[in-house]
């Protein structure tokens, strides 16, 4: 799967505008610089998995809404709690969480 970073940036910007937030406000919420936020939206910089996760949490959506364009859940409750747990993980922990979530999705519960 090839990620289209220009489209990802557009999705992030669209969601930010839907919420009536400025780039500066989101930058502060996500703890990144204003120029970096701008460069993500313009596809000049490629955000890390961690930054995508923090942007999704700050913009009340899911990472896949940015990465592949899927719709956000209508209730927003359960996934937000999971996103909050993921927010402060380091790269190694995020990788382990992603592996576990991929495995979990494949299970028939």
C-alpha cells in the first residue's frame, strides 16, 4: 500500500477546518511546531506514526481517517479512550500496539 501524503495532508487540513481550528491551535495541542504542522498539511514533511496518532486524537478522529480516508465512528467514545492510551507511547511501543491491533482485528471474537 502506497500512502499519498498530499491526500493525507488535505484530510488533516479538512478535519482541522471542520472543527474551526487554526494550524497554530492544533500545533499546540499536538506539541509540534507551527511550521511543521503547515508542512504536514502541504505534504512537504511526512509525519511519523506518533504524530498521526496525536493529530487524530486532537482532531477527534481516527488515524485511518487521515491515512486511507475512512469515516470516523459516529459515537466517538470507545476509540477515543484507546487513542488516549496510545498518545504517550514511544515508537517501539506504538509498533507493538499496531501489531497487536492488527492481530486483534483478524480474530473472530
